[in-house]
């Protein structure tokens, strides 16, 4: 009931999130929790309507949600094996809320080497 859960996926990637949920559900793995949230502060427009001005571009609303999946700690390896069998790569990005300039990346990523 109150078992420790670990993140196996945390990223801004709705398609992979849906694939992971479907694969774990199909395999019948118990205790899977998932969801999504938006944890950005948005400056409201000038009219005070709290509208995000970034959503009024040519392509419309941008999906900025962070998607996550947690499993019971004892089932982590089993869940990862299920994902491997389905060809899904689960990634946990702990720095997903940081600005791109603040994320710590190896020097090779900046210079393409």
C-alpha cells in the first residue's frame, strides 16, 4: 500500500509517455503511477487574463507539460525489461525545468565533438 516508488520516466515527451503507460498496462505490472504537470511561471498578458502570450504563434498552443511514470522500487528492473522488450527508451531528466543555458552538459554536446 505505502511502498516506495521510483521514477522510470520524467521528460517533456507525451508520445513516449503514452507508449510506456500502454506497455506497462499490457504487461499487467501492478502499482504503476503516472501523470503530467506544468511547473512554469507564466507572465500574464497585458489584459490581466493570465493568458500565456507564447501560445498565440503560428502553430498554436505548445505542449510544455512534464510527463512522469513511477513504479514500485522492487519492480523497477521488471518495468525496464518490459520497456526494452517493446523497444522503448525511458529517460529521467531531473533538470527538465532548468533553462537550456543552465543545464549541465558535457563540453562535447556544445561543440558537436
